[in-house]
C-alpha cells in the first residue's frame, strides 16, 4: 500500500533524518513538549517520484516528523537532541535512505538548523539542511516500533 502524504496537525513541526528512524523517534517521544512523532519518508530530489514505501524507498530518506509545543520545548532544543541522538555518517557510506538531514519549516528554523550544523564542525558537514518538502507517512508497523517490540 502506498504511503500517505501527511497533512498538518496542531502544533509546531520539525523534521529530521537520523539514518534509522526507530530509535530517535522513541527518544523524541519521551521529550517533554513533544506532542507526537510520525516516521516516514521525505527528501526526494526527483519530482517524478512519489509514494515511497520501506520496500520501495526510491530516492527518499527515512525521516521523523516531530510535532511539538513551542511553549514547552524549543526548535533549538530539538536540534540539540537531534545531534545527541545520533552521530551523522558520511553520505557516501549511508546512501540516500539513511542519510542525516534537517528539513526546516521556514526561514527561522533554517537559520537555527544551519547554526547548529556549523557548531558541530567536522561532524556537521555530514548533515544536509534542506527545505521541508513532501512527507509520506511510513507504514503502520514502523509507527511506535520500539514500543511495539518491547510490548509497551
């Protein structure tokens, strides 16, 4: 079944690619002020591709949409968590599916993301900052995956 293009939900949004999507989604979910996370696919550079799936990811990247209450947790805090949750890998090794990226919504998020990447120095050079484009929700079995596997 094709992935669903996500519509807006209440709250502010951040979107991140951590390589694998399952552990970081659970980490964000435990963060005070995070309303929800949705794992899925984004970041295609080919306008002819759509409806990625885990079995047919095309040129998309596994990503996490984080919906948060900015009165409780800031986007800058989420960026710090992004780097705390994983170590970006060289795209030559990770490929498109598991690359590290930040997809800002608007100029303010872009500026914060670019500053966070710059502060990481050599590690930051492996993190792309790209406009938030299409996002396709991942398969149901990927949502809250660790909780399902741990029986939570």
